[in-house]
C-alpha cells in the first residue's frame, strides 16, 4: 500500500477523500449472492492485533474484518483472537505454522521501512503506508504515523485482501495507490481474486458496487 510522496500531495489526497474535491462521492451497496451462507467455513483465520493500536484503530480493524466476513459469506471466516497481542512467542509460532495472522503497528523509524527520499530527482515517488509479508501471508505491518485516522479502515481492508490472496488490480480496493473513495468496501474484482486463491465459489459471495442502488419495478 503506497501513497504519493510529498506534503502537498498527501494533504490533497486527504482533502479529496473527505470532501470529494468538488464532485459527489458515490454511495456503495452490497450485491447479495444467490446462495445461502456457508454453514461450515473452508478456512478460519485467527487474528492477533498489536496491543499498541488505539481504540479508534481497533474499531477500524473490526469494521474492515466485518466487511470481509460479510463478503465471504461464511465460506472463509476471519476471527479476532485478541486486541492485546504483545509479541508472545507461542502466538507467533502458531501464525508461522499457518494458523492465522498478526497485525502489527510500527512507525516510519522502523528499520524495515524504506526512506522516503529514494529515487532520482524529479521522478514521481511514493511511500509505503502498510504491507504484508506475502500474498496469502500471515503478517501485516501498519506504519501508523503515516496514516490519517480516516484512512485506517480502507487500508486494513486492502491489506487483508492481500493476506486472503488478492494481488493488486486497477479497479477499486486492490489498486496499489491509496484513494479513500475507492477503498470503502469489497468490490467484485477484489473478491474474485480472493475467491480464486481460496478456491471458494464466487457465485455464493457478496460484493459491493458504487452508485445508487437501482430499484427494480414490482
């Protein structure tokens, strides 16, 4: 997950995300599948969340997981184990064996984070907001001091998409450069990539669409 470099650009993106920069921000709604929710999931991901995240961040993480769980319609389920994860070795061992994910809070001074000033002068540059260790991986790193409170839910949803198996696309949630308007829900293309990775039926899942819901005549 990356963002354009520069204070002016970062501020511009923030303002656009909040007020729409002169255009209407489209609502979204979920298209329900034709089938019923799965009774038994094919896979359950247990999630341990870093205790350093604040209350508002926990709500954003919870909301992001709720949207993915709704979209996945019971075929895959994401369960929070705790919001008090404190680098317990036993938990990390479970995660490394494939039992779930950890969501870790770091800042831009962490040695894993690349400096902002790489690249040739005059090039359009980007900087990272969050990342996962691999597509279908088990660890998410959130560079919290680079992220506005209003961005958190969308960024977490995007990174969960990677953990579930989705690569980047050029549509909405899984596009590589953050845009508040396009990161508000789980769209068809993002869900299609996850369904393929998880080997679950796309026809039984729920995905979002942007715009006003069309009311069919009775």
